[in-house]
């Protein structure tokens, strides 16, 4: 079954760190670029980051100002998002999404999302 | 601030056609031939509906179509059905190899 499954969300205090994971199955993981997209409660979609299929390039939303790091482990078919210095405004559902090609920026497969709540 | 502007809401009656616009407001949006559209029902995962302006992924109804004129892309839904009621987002890649989403449009089927 072709799918993405996120994990690692939860409640975290402001200033702390959290690492999200996204496990892929049913397709050749190493052939695809991967994205993180978030959605704050009641708000629209906000793109977070992308890593190209071969891991050679990583790009981030300007608003993150270097606090987040995207990475991948092709041996485990897993995508990661390391989030540091978390702020209350980072509270959102975080989705991982597959790029339809190596770097097309067309998101053709989405995970179910994992909720991150930043609160004291 | 999003570089893609969408109307906050649109509405239509069953059987009618509606269009949702997506206007590029930043020169950073690259090429603007790479506009995609996503449908999201409340509490559900976004779903790709159109890519590269007017291409439909397998399984998406042909009632959904896309077009572009100048700096405005549009999603048209014909033969509106109750199940089409959802939020719709456009997106486009940028010259900086990032991705930007529009603010989203809530479609109400009357």
C-alpha cells in the first residue's frame, strides 16, 4: 500500500525541540523528493521545507529562520523534520508529502498528519 | 504574506459551474505554469486535484478543470455536487526553489 505515516507529534514547551518522522511504504522512496507542510488550527496550508530525491538540496520557508532541518534516511524509507526553538505559533498539524517527481513541487501523496502543540 | 491570492469564499448551487481564482502577486513565483490545486475537506488530508495548470491526476473527476490567463490561474468545477464542498488551495513553486500556497478558498454548495 502506497502511504506516508507521520509520527512524533505531541505537546512541547516553548523553546524546546521536537523531531517528526514520516515513514513511507509502497513506492521507491529514494526516487522522490519529499516535503513538509503544516496547517495551524483553522488556518490554511503553509509549506515548510523540501528535500530533493537524492538529498542534495534542501529548501525552507523564510519564516522558519533556520530553526527547522529536513533530512531523510533512504535505508529506512523515512523522512524527518527536526524542529528547534519551538514557538507557540508553530502549533499545527504537520503533513509530510511526496513530490510527484524528483523536484516537481507537485504533492501527489500526503500523510495523515501529526499534531504539534507548543504550549507552556 | 502569501504570493498567491485567492478569494476567501465562493458558492454555487448543485449543477452550476464555479471558478476559483489564484492571482500571482509576487515576481518570485516561478514561471506560474506550475500551478497546482488541492482540495481539503474539513478534518481531512489535502488531495491533489490539478497540476501544471490543467492536468488531472488519475481518479480526479473531469468536472475539475484549470486555466491560466496572465498572472491569474483558475480552477473551474462544473456540475457542482454537494461533495465538492471543501477548501481549495492553489500552489506554485518559486524562483527560490520553495513552494507557496494561496490562502485558500472555502467552497459552499448551496
